[in-house]
């Protein structure tokens, strides 16, 4: 699927049902050039780098945020975001959602140890990066 700003492509993994604008979406994108992020008004975004050397995000007037593999960063969908690749392309995982309807939490789990997972959430996604 073409990015909203037309500058790249994303693989939509899952999204809320309905023909209109989604309420939430999980996607993966290969980012091969630095540039602006698409705008998603009235949404919240969470991004994490899966592969590659990392990316620097310049979000509105905030200090620049460097994301390396496994780092997680949340920002408003209507924010002006300019990206700067550190050393070549990256692959990222994105969660975009309507914060008026959903609360989201994004975390990486270490598979080296057994872990208990307890949640009162209505919807849980678990991905294996292996």
C-alpha cells in the first residue's frame, strides 16, 4: 500500500474493520530515504525499528529522537515529522490508532526467559520477530 504522502510503501498487517478511515492499524514499512512522515490527524502513532542502523526523527519543535533497533517512540499523528536515516535503509513497525477510542501499549519481550502475560485488554497482538 502506498504511503499517504506517496513517498514509499507499507505492508498493512492488521487494521480495524470498515471501509472508512481506520480506527487502528498495524503496519511494517521499508524506509529507504530520509524525508517527511505522512500526517494522520486525530491519531496517535507508535513506531519501532525492526532492522537497519536506525533513524533520527525530528518531531515538531521537540529535540531530535534517535531510534535504534528495538527502540520505541510515540507521537501525535498530526505532528510534522522529518526523518533522517543513520546509515542506510530501515524496516519499522508502526501502530497508528485513535486515542479517543483505544489505549495502546507497545513493548518488546525477551524470549530468553519464560514470562507471564496478564492483560484486561480486549485486543492483543503478539508478533514473533524470529
